[in-house]
C-alpha cells in the first residue's frame, strides 16, 4: 500500500506544464497452442514517436523489442504467464532537439504474471492482471524491479468483436531512488476483432503519464496502438 501512496503524492506534486508526446505502437505475435492449457508466444514490437517541434507520431523510432511468453491456464478464469527472455532497444523520448541524437538504451527483461478473468459471454466482464518485471539496463540504474497492476472491463459487442477499457499502474520497487517509485500509468480503450479463425486484431488508444528514470518531471503521452496475433494449434 505504501508505494501506491508515495506514487499518488508524487503525481500530484508535479507541475501541470509537463511535456505532451505523441506515439504509435505496433506489435505482431505468433501464438502457438501446445495443448488445451499451454500456450507459447513469440512477439515483435516497434514503437514510433514525434520528432522535435512536430506532432508526427511516425517520425522517429521510440522502441523495438523481441519477447517470448509461456502461458498456462490453471483454470478457465486464472492464467499464469512467464516471459523467460525479452530484449528491448529504447530511444529517448524527444522533448528537446538534442534528444533526437541521444544514444539508445538496451534492456533485457524477465517477467512473471497472473491474470484473473471473470468472463460472462454477451455481458460486461472484469479482469485483473498483476505482474513482476526484472529489468537489466545498460545505463543507470543498472537493474530495476517493477510491479504492474492492470484492472479493466471487457464488453462483447458481437461474437467476433469485443470492446475493452483498463487502467494499469507501474511502480518501481527496487533499484531506484524514492522519487521514482511511480514509473507510469496507462489508461486505455480499444477493441479486439476476430478477422479470421487464426488472426486477431487489437487497436485503440492509450493515455500515459510517465516519469522517465532520468527525468524530474512527468511526460504525458498520446498513444495509438495496433496489434496482430496469428494463432497456430499444434493439433
């Protein structure tokens, strides 16, 4: 409870004239079902950002990543996940003109997660996802432990169309000074559509308030995202 209180205090303490940023996120995932309860994902992701003094969210690179996931469905409403390896290449958010020439940052990440989902077909359903990340960075700080908590709702519009909203809070637990307990918060809304039996499309909007590890003021972000998942079944 204490980290959440500290984060709230710091959010309220930052000035209102913090910078606004515009980003676009793209992700492709190959999902392989090995059995009824076991699934393996291979994920590629690329994010882009606006350049200095413009609002073109496709102008500059922001992040590229490759990640693997293993998912185990313990019960119909409970799923456990592990990411044994992920590699990220981060570019600095462009706030000042010099940021366009800043060196990239490399990250290796390991993660564990648990998701509780109360599905009610044809109705509004709730879900909660808690995860723990261990981040190894090639600059300061060298390693960070981060918690993520996502709480959201889904609504079935059609048999193949679903709307969703969620809020996700990121808190740093170790490897940082107390001023950076709050990492960032995401408020998202979007839809998921079954385009074909083996292809799923997700798209939407995410509003983020972020405190970069090397910064002293919040950065606010407008993000649009598009995600494609290609599903294969072993049998």
